C-alpha cells in the first residue's frame, strides 16, 4: 500500500492520499469558542500543502467541557459561521475536513467554565486535577450524549466531511472507558459493556442524525497511553471490535510512538502497531500517530499495515510535507524552530506561545 494511494470512504468522500493532519491543541480560537482567523489559516495551509485529511483541534461539545484557553468550540449554533469558514478553507484544496469532538471531563478547567468539572466519578482535588470533579448524574450523562450528537450535526451543517470522537488521552470518553477510574455502580460503569455504553449511545445518535456518507472516526489510546494507569491491550481489541460492529468508518490509534513495543509483556508482537493491525485484519481503515517525522517513518508504518498516518509535530513547520508524495523535494524543518519560520507557516501568536511548553521546540531570538 502506498502513502499516495487514494481511499474512498463512500460515494461522497475520497481521501486523495493516506496522510492526515493530526488534531493538535493550538489555543488560537476566541474566548467564546469561535474559530478565529488564525485557526482558519493554520488548518487551510495544511490542506493547501497536500494533506489528504485535516482533523481540527479537539473542539468542546459543551461549555463545561472546555479543557484549555483558546479552544475551538462546537457547542452552539452561534459558532456555525466560524466553523463554516474552517470547513470551506479545508475543502477548497480537495482535502477531507473532520472536526474532533471533545469533552475534557475532569480535565476541563474551572477557571474557564466557572464550575467544578464533571467526570465519570467524583474526584478530590490533587496535584494532577487541581479542580477535582463531581460525578455526572444519569441526567447529565444524557446531556453529554446529546451534546456530542448535536455537535456532529453542526459539523455536517458547517460543511465538514465528518467528525472524530476524542476517546483518547484521559478526556471524558476515556474516563468512562478506564477500568481503573470508572467504578460507577450503575449502568454506566464497572463491567466493560457498561464502561463503553456512552460511546455506543453517541455513535448511534450520530449515525441516526447525520447523513449516510458522513464520516465517523474515533481516536483512542491503546493501553491508555498519555493517561494514568495502563489497561490491557485486550480491552483495546474489544473496543475496536465494538467500534467496527457499530459502523465506525475510521479507527485512529494515538500511539505516542508508532515504533514502541507493547506495554503488556504477554502480548507477543514486535510493536503495538503490529498487534493492532493483526486484530483489525482489514475490517476498517486504521490510522496511527506518534513520532512520525520522515517519509521513511511514514512508509514504515504503512509497511506494517497502517492504512493512514497522522502527522502532528512535524506538520507544524512543514505544511507541505505531503507534496513529497508527488515527487516534490522537501528540506525538513526540525526543532528548535525560529518564530519567524512558524509565522510564515501560518501559526498565530497564541499557538507559538503554546509551543514553548515543549522544551527545545522554540528558538527565540536572543534579547538585546
């Protein structure tokens, strides 16, 4: 399989290649959730650069789910004008645009929402979760489900090709799935089938409310990478089986490192990617992300059975990365990055400032 090969999801939508822009926090939308001109420019520039698919930053489906300042929102019809600009900017370059739907759960911020975060269970304040969390009531869970479904409908109305549910990295959907965290005693917690119930209800609702060709993807963290407490890779296999049975169009494994070995020593595969590919067995397209920088890295992932690669950090300063697929040479920009370079690649000041949290990523000019 080639990175330059097209992939047709359905009669309406075809990816022109197998390279996607991974969803990345960039903090450059307006305080009310409106997609800013900087957000539009950042995403459109990657679409112009040749990406087959562009996934927006995680966009909160409820005000109370906001996880960081400057997060793009999709929780209100009032946000549709900005969302339409984002979708149009991506679409005009022949790129599929997806919105990533998100709720921060315990990782939402009281300083932004004005209220203590909601999570699958009540959690005390601590160094990891400074605001703590209250447990979602059954009525509030219903509201969350409805919010995800309405957000997907807004994405369709705005002109996106689809949505991706953010079930990775310890946010709300991941909090429900987490066997260590979800100790609820009702139908929303405990056994696997109850911990996954909220995912299924959201998927059912989106499938019912959106058109038959509207793409529905799901991002998940195999073995819970990037969050607290590992869970068996076997549970990720079960999760993928359910997502496939429910008609999800794209599985997106956020691996942090596509080359890593399984954390579970009883899983006898060279890499976690090999284990996932073997289990999916071609039943749905599998996208992978994590430390893919070069064309060689991406080719390795494809050779090991991935159907798509999602590029994150490398796409920040290399918006034309996919043009290598059509024979254009690329001199790869690598960190530390000069701020002038990032500005030329359509990053706004808020995004550049956010990137300073990554040691060695930004090289500011020395002060005189």
